[in-house]
């Protein structure tokens, strides 16, 4: 009798939960054509082109608890079969007033895509669209902080154990003030397979940046005007061979935009870095990149940009890059609601 009573109570709660649920769908995508003429890196001097399509279905228990499942598929132009890689999307998401928490396989777009290219290069948007692990973010009017772990490879007899751990954030002391401080950090842990390889060692590789920023957006005739300057440190270690190598340097950037045109310039000076997931140009002790950006397509969730980039190093001042990226996002659309 008691077991039946427990079952009836549990059934009532479950029924109540179901009636409060909604179901929505979300579609977004990325089209890219990225031609790179790198005189310093012949093997990286190639064209990346294709389309990424993401479709998922969300089950919303209420306004803060969500379960999302779907797929993120990549087609490279001219490739066969049509979809050369399909990544599953499956995660739980908590979206509170000041907190976000994701667990599972979820898109990195908008969560980790603000990292400097020196640390996490921009081809990750093309070929590794998901974070596989955990991410939590706190945000308020003055502070934002994100902590995450991303599993790159699970250890088997032949596959290595690899995961990324990191955190990043921004602090703005005055709500309407121009100054802010931002920081970024991540570390790659690279261990061997279960069957040991002779003379193989665990490696740690990562980087950190801290920047002081000045945001003068809407204080001039320009739509945006920001300046940043700070330091970069990378961490490189082969366990059992050496301790942490810590090359460091100075980094500065400027961004301005007016209507559909924008310029972004970044300068680096210091010791060379060997960051596994970072842009290879930061191996040089002196490097400058200038991006000229034009946005001809801009409508609601659609944005199309042409980007012409010039790369300057001590070895060459003539490397260039031409890219077009089209992003589109229809947002989450409710398709069903379970009413009382």
C-alpha cells in the first residue's frame, strides 16, 4: 500500500513537470571561404572552404533547465561524401539570471570564440565547433568569468589522453566607464595511450594573456573604437625532460568600425611561442596583423563579411589572407507546449 502511494505521488509530480514543458528547435550555420597565402608557412598556405549546419531540438523543463540534442554537420566544398564530418550535439543547460552551466557536447560559438587567436586559432570554428565537457559562466554588470574543460581525445590503447582546461573573464569597474581588464588562460594536457610508447612523455602546453582595455565606442563619430594592451605568457613542458618554459611578450590591438566597415590591427613583440592550438604566427618575436573588414550582408540573424588580412614578420611583409564568412541564426523557435 505504501509503495502504491509513493508511486501515485511520484506520478503526480512527473505529470506536473511534463505539463510545464516546452519544445523548441534551433537552426544556425556558418559558410566560409578562407584563402591563405602564407610565405612563412607553406604547409598552412591553403584554402579552407565549406559549410557548417547545426540543427537541434530543445526540451525546456522550465525557464532555466534545458536538454538539447541535435547534430552539427560539415561539408567541405568539393568533398565526397557530402558531409565529411558530423558532430553530435547533446547537453544539459542551466540558464539563470547571472549563471550559465553547460554539460555535454555543446557549441563553442559565442562562449569561447572571444579568445585571442594567439591562444585558440580561428580554424577551430571550422573544424571543431563543439566543446565536449563542462562550462560555467557568471556574468553581472561589472564582472564576467567563464571556466571550462574540453575533452579532445579519450585514452585507448592507441589514442592519447588529451583535454583542455581554461578560464577567461572581464572586469569593468564603472558601468559606463571606458576602462576594463580582460584575461584569458588555457592549458592542454597531453598524455600517452594506455599502451606506453617508448621515450614518450606527458606534455603540458598552454598560454595566458591579460589586457587593459579602453572602450571609446559611441564617444566619437565611429560606431566602435577600442584599444587593448597587455602581456602574453605561454607554458610549455615535457615532463621528465624539463620544467616549464615560459616565453613572454607584449601584445596590443585596436579595433574601429563605422557602419559596414571595420579595421582590426594586432601587434606582438617578445619571445616566440609554440602554442599547440594557437596561431603559428606568434612563433615570431615580432608580428603584426591588419584586418580590413566589410559587412555587405546584415539582416537580423544573418551576417556576411569579407576580411582582407595582411601579415608582417621579420621574414616577410607580403603574406596575405582573403576570407568570406556568412553566419546565420534563426534563434530558438517554439514548436510545442504541454499545457495544464
